[in-house]
C-alpha cells in the first residue's frame, strides 16, 4: 500500500478557469471638426483604460489578427477620400497610405471599408467606375480590382465571414425596384450571387458565417438571421441597452458572440452616443465608454471572451418574402388603398433641439392610442417602422392649432421606407405602440 497518495478517481476535478472578457475598442470622434481615431482597452476586471488618440481619420476597422487598423481620410468636398493602414501600437502607429481610390456614399451614414480575411487587402467603395461596384485593394501595392455588381452603387458597411466566402454589405435603392429604403445584401463571393435579406442598415456577419445581422429602420431592433435567412432573432434596443433604447453603427467582432454598437440618440434623447459590446447570447450590453458623446463606428477586438454555450433564440421567418411584402405594401399605399386607422388623444408635445444638419426641430409626441381598424392578412409578415405624428406646415416643422394637447385626432397609417421623411415629421416618444410588433407611420391627420 502506498501512503500519502490518492487514486486518480479520488482526486476532485480542478475547477474550470473562469474566462473573463477582455479586448480593445477602436472608434472615431469629431474633435472640433477634425476626425480622430481612438483606442481603449477593456480589462479582465471589467474596467476600461483611458482612450488614446491613435491617428487622424474616420471609420476604423481592426485587421483580422488585431495588430493593425484601417481607416479613411477625407480628401475633398464630394465625399472622396483615401484609405490608410496603421499599427495599433499607440507609441508607433506609423500610418501609411494604401489608396486614394475611395469614397463614402453619404459621409457619416455608413462605414465604407473593411479588411479582407487574408489581411492583405481592403474592401471598400471605389471612386473609379463612376463609384459603382466594390473594390479590393492590395495594401502592399495599392492595386485595385473591381467586383460585385459594377453597374450599381453600394452604400457601405461591408463585412466578410472569416473564410471570405460571404460578404455582407448595404446596397442602394437601385438594387431593388420599388423601394426607396436601402436593402442589406449577402454576396456569395465565389458565384457573385446577391441575396437581399432585409431592409435597413448595419449589414454585418458573424465570423463563422452562421448569422447575419441588420439594424431595422429607426434603430429600435437588431435582427439576427440564420445563414439560410429562414429564421431570425430580434433584439430590442430598449431591453438591451441601459440608455434610451436606440442603437447604430453595428459591426460584428472577431468573436461569434459579440457585436459592437453605439447608443444612438444625442441630442434627441440627451444621452451620449456611447459604445457598447452586445452579448447576443446573454442579450445584454457591456459598456465600453461612458459619457463620450460621440463614438462613431466602434469596432471591438475580443482578446478573450465567453464561449457560445447557447443558441440564439430564433423564429421562422422568410426574409425574401418580407422584402416582397414590403414592396407590395408600399405599392398599395402609393395607390391610395386604405391601410390602418388609429385614434390618438394628445397628452404632450415636446420639441427636440435640432441637429446642426437640420434647420428645424422635431417634436416628441405622447398620446393615448386606440386601434380603429385591425390588420388584414395582406399586411402579415410586412415590416413597418415606428409611428410618427406629422406636424408639417409650409415644409417646416411647426406647432399647429390642430395639434393642441388634449384633442383627439384620427390618423391614417401606411408603410414607410424613406428616411428623408424623418426631417418633416415629429418623433414619437411613447413606447407602448407596437401592435404585435407591427409599427406604423402617420401620413395625415383629420
């Protein structure tokens, strides 16, 4: 008998090491008219380091290995620009020009670049070919090859799956006849086949290619689609973010479980545009900045994170059928076919301070709502945006005598898919108006 030793079966198993989330955040910030890229770290104890300015530029994106970043610099008044690559070492960023053959479709509204998974090329929107198609540019030589649909313009937010077989990107209105809102597309890079999987923005894809994501119009929901686009999970911003419940500028991290985003609301909501990491399995937000008031196009590189121990809860849904229903609903609305009528009793009208890009204010509407006509089968499966109340007078927003607090109005609603209409309508601030997750748009009041 051996004294002092235990059988292997008697030795209790060692406790599993707890995996702590850690990584590094890139984002751009407007410093008095000059855009700069900042770097900060999320440490394993949950604290963050102070942001450090890396380079002058915008739209930063991590390289596949997390050692470098690519970014864009403006070169003119027509949204033209150049692409650069730098080291992620704050001591020696050493930014280097890659190409001047780059632009943004609408500056500030969509990131125009990302890395190819090989780490040797950048995917971006080109200036050449009348800004149509997509471009892959060699970092070493600056040589560019066009691909995609070179007869149409894309609008940005490209992201590859880790093996490079799929590229998700936001399209243009011209990609789908009959829509004035932009589709989000998934491209098979081997065949060039384009699949429209939703209407909205923030096209992105998980590293494995198993999930695609998009932001719904008005930024209230994050839809996460299975690879066949037949099932989707929908995360509601208000239930996930610890702020006012809107988000924007998503980008899937290098980890299957995490998406980077920023809260979207200042100055409308009075809260800062802070960066968050969304754990899509736990459905919670991890704050990365606090009180930043501007963390545009954040991108987080996960150095260590939790495993994918649970599946995303999904519901069956046919993405392409939704797009077709959306087009059909828009067509019917344009022909004047009645849609849905509700009656609203106004409780409050509060002005929202205008942005620098908007010459007039919007109005926050608080009201009691009563549904007068129910949804018919033709609307089932269609996607709508949030209810808005039109306060329009001589092409400008203004308080009108017909919208006095305490009065009751009957509203006619129809599908909406044109962002520019937001500039002529007041934003709704009442949250209990999602009739079975169907949301609507006010087109007139009686």
